[in-house]
C-alpha cells in the first residue's frame, strides 16, 4: 500500500471504480537504474517518468475504463533509521482511491508494485488537502499529520514508546516546522495529470463476404473500432465487429456507400452516423497537441494505419482507437490504443513511446499490433466533430 497528493480529472457519475476483474490483482515491474548515485531532484524526475509509463499500463491491464487522477510522488520515510529510496503514488477515481504504486530503488534497479486498494486514512487527507507524511518504523506503516500519528498497516508491530517520542519531536509537533517538512511532499496537489475516454475492448472478426488478394477473408478491425467508440458515447452495449458489419450491410439508407462494408473512410463515417448518431470527421495524422485536446474533450480517435509493402503488393491496413496520451516532456510522450487484434489475438491495449518528431507530426508513427504486425504510417484520423 502507499499514498500521495492529488491531481484533478474526471470520472464516472457514480464515483465508483471502473476496474473490472480480480480486486487482488498485483503486478511487479523492474527497470535498470542507469546511475548508482543521484540527487533527490534527478531521482524524482526519473521515477516520475517511470510512473507515467507504468500506471497507465497497469490500469489498461485491469480493463479500467475512464478518467483517473494520480498523485504526485510521495516519499516514504524511515522514522528512526536510514533514509529510504522508497515512494508512493495514489491513483483515484472521482475522489476515491482505487490503487497505489509503490516504487523503490533496490541494487541499482527501480522495483514497483501496483495494488488495487483503498486506504481510508490516505483518502481523507488527500480529499481534504491535509499536509501529511508517510513513514515506517519496525515494519509498521504510519501517516503523520499535524493532528497526530495514525497506524494504517501492520499495527501489531507498533512501538508505542517510539511513537510517543516521535510525537514530541519538534519537526512533527511544532506547526511551523511541520508545515515546512511536508511542503515538498505536497507540491503539486492540484495539477491536472491525465484524462482518457472510456473506450471498451472490441475484438476483430472476419468479413464474411470480402476476400483479399490472397483469398483470405478481410478483417473487420474498422467495425470493431466503430463499435468501441460508438459505445463510449451512448448507453448502448453489446456491439461487436460483426454486428456493426451486419447493420451496415443490411442498411437501406439512401446515403449508404456502395458494395460490401469494408474499412474505407466512407464506411467509418456512415456507420458512426447511422448506428450511433455520431457525426464524425476525418483528417490526416495528428500532432500530440491535437491528440491531447481531443482526449481532454472526451473524443477518442480511430487511427487508420498502414504497414510496409509486402513483396510489392498493396500495403495492408489496420485500425486502432487512440484513447490515452501521457505527456512526459516536450520531447517524449506515450500513446495508448485499443487494438482489435487479429486472428491470433483478441482485443487489448497497446502502447508506444513517441519522440519529438512524432509529437509534431504523427504520420511517421511506428507501432506493433497485438497480432505481431508492425505499421509505419498513420494515414487517417476519425473522431466526433
């Protein structure tokens, strides 16, 4: 478990966590630490970049849909011992804690553990903007505020004598000194971090009527993306790639495109309008600033991709839904997509780290799908007007 200082965002009207699956899901990640010794500022910068990458991946792996808020990095002190290189970040949905990421340096590596949990004591201090510190003593996890010290984990290890001594120490008992000691830990409490639309996974399927040049049934990734985006804007559920295809194929609307439904721009626009009453527009590849503005406006983007030519044949296409953007710096960021997958994989999340070139112009985006194919061109973007 562990905690932090909040950043704002949006969430479900019910204020409930939108993570589905096992509530005891735990994941651990390891990355190399490139230098043995670091100043505090560089450690925070490195860990912030790590946290920005890892938390969206954990939430995506837990099938979390919607917006969330993320705390700043909160140091965990070793009260009564040597300093720890240990930190906590809290993830919340509509003011309710839904998980935490513990991060620490061990033998030159960053080790992290994500847990689904709600710690009421942490929720309370964050929600009420109360300055606090986190600390360990004898394996007992505690939270300290100007009102006193509370034990929030492993109370059986409490050393009451130590806590009594701690309570009268000047840096925790005197208000001015205490406020100074916690100021750094609460420095970005109200900064907006991330907003992401609620996009559901919808798996690819095979077009029953249209074959490619090799005689294989073409995919319905375009229809899966339409279903995912359409359900995000409406209360309707249960749409699949095949149901979108059938509704389009059976349509008698006067503006229905000719021939069988395939992944052409006209079918994206027609299906979104005729099935979900969404008026969409199509553009070319986007910059990261354009992507960020669309994410903040709750407008996920269907991205049409192309992969390199296959022995001189036409370049194969694929579609994904871009639903999350994490901005690490002016030269680095991360896009997270809903990928419908293919014949060897179902739908799921994929992510790609982008550099300053792609941030300026996304047309050269290179990404590998869940089906193992690499695409090197962002051709078109489709999203709600």
